[in-house]
């Protein structure tokens, strides 16, 4: 997995903080506090990048934070870097798993509009993230 850090702009609003990404027009997020906004920014960025990849769009390189120009129409509260994990090259593998668990995985993946591989990859990423915060 390739790791990149994208610059994001936080703006204060009447109900919290909005987040936008200068390198990714249309990628926005929000949160009640700066911490919540930063966490939501990571989720929003991941979804946006996944959509770009699925649509076959090129993923831009992040602009260094110090090179992001100020927009005179935006009242910035803060600038942050938001971590993004870009998928690497897919590798085919063979695993052994109990058939009942496999059936449950397939059913859940289908409900979510995913295939088995995508579901297992997302579950592994979530488990790894959870292990980092423990």
C-alpha cells in the first residue's frame, strides 16, 4: 500500500468545522470538533480516492502543504495533512477458511455491493487500524 498525505483546509462553521482538499475538488468532509473533522477527513478522503480509482481517474500527487495557495474567499481555521492509503498492485492468493464463515462473508459482501476480495481487504484494513489504536 502506498501512503500519501494530502493537504486539507479546515474552516470554522456555525455547527463545527468543514474540511476541503485543494488537490481534490469535490472532496469535502466535516466534524463537530477539529479532532472529529480530522477523523472524518480521513474517511472522506479514502472514499473519494476509492471512487476515483473505480472510475479509472488518475490520482494526483499531493501538493506540499507549504505550496498550497490561499484562497481569498476561504476563511481558514487551520491546515492539516490527511493520511491516505492507496492500493498497491493486487496479488492473487489462496487461503483456507471455514465454509460457514465464507458463506457469511459472501452474504455480507453481497449486501454491501462488494465482492469477496474487497470485503476481506476492508476487514483486514479495519483490523489493522484497530490494532494501531489499541
